[in-house]
C-alpha cells in the first residue's frame, strides 16, 4: 500500500518568510510524528499527534514552529519567520496499531537563504 | 533526557563479511530499541526492533542484541551485500504498553559501505 507522503520534496525560502510543510500518513494510521534531520543535530523529535489527544509539542525548538493535524489525517508543520538554522530535512512518520512503530516519509528538504 | 551514542560513525566491509554497529543509551527506563536504514534521498526505513523483555531478535541476515544491564544494543548484519550500503540509525524510546507511543531518541548514525 501507499506509504507516508510529504510535500514539497524541496523548498527554498528566504530568511524571514513563513513555510508550510505537508504530511499524508499511511491510511488508517492514527499516530503521526514530525522529526528534523540536520547535519549538526542529527534526527530530532519535534511533535507527536495521536487521535483527539493533545499533541506532544515537547520537541518544538521555538514558538516559530507549530503544527496541526486536521481530521485525524493530514498534518501541516508551519515555520514562521524562517532562519538559516531552520535549514534541514523535515521528516514525518506515522504509526498504526503499534503506535511506537514509526514509518517515515521521504522528507522535505528546507533551505533558508 | 535520553542520550544515545552510536559507533562507529563509518564502517567499510567487503561483500560477504559481517557488520556490527553498537549503541549505548543512558535512560534505564528505555524499553524499545528500533534500527533504521536510510538510503540517500529517502526517509529512514524500520528494519528491525527489539523490546527490553528479550535479549536477541533475528530476521534473516539481520539481528539485534540487547544488554539491559550494560545499557547497550547492537545490530548485526551477516553476509553483507552492496545493497546494504546505507546510513543506519539506532534509537531508543520508552513505551508503556503494547500500543502506546514513544518518541524516539536517535543515535548519530553509521555510514555502512559494502564493497563488491
């Protein structure tokens, strides 16, 4: 079946602009995670959604980062007033019955110039 | 919080040899340890995982071992093939039960190169 999809695959933006990154989880998966992968910091957890529960936002690096999940499916990660240090690959993962088994999408490579 | 250390950072082997990647973790409460393979331009792919109630798990040419006392776990790949070349990540998490979630703390990654 279809895996996790993310769009866009690449995004180049100017410093100070806002960006939105989209994630479509595997159909039927109720858990959704966002991670960031950068050369300096490796793979870092950002935020987790599960059903109607309050999201775990403990990994968001600043209040410029936010995410929402509409209808329990698609999720959008928004970065406001982007900075050069936001340049990274943003990865989305979803989990099914075993919520902790996380299946990753291909990522969105964000470059802030 | 949890800290995961992974070694080596690069590993080069000849086709057919075995490869071993090791990770240590700091939080004794961690009880779920997955391994991911990441190929260039792709997201990490879950290849095997182990929970703390077992010491070893095998799936064809790959196996994972866990030593809870020493807080380390290892990935073993036997009969390596060129298509095994990728970046491998270990991770650790705390899960409360069979279906609960756990945010992953990742190791720094190992670049494995298998030479034909």
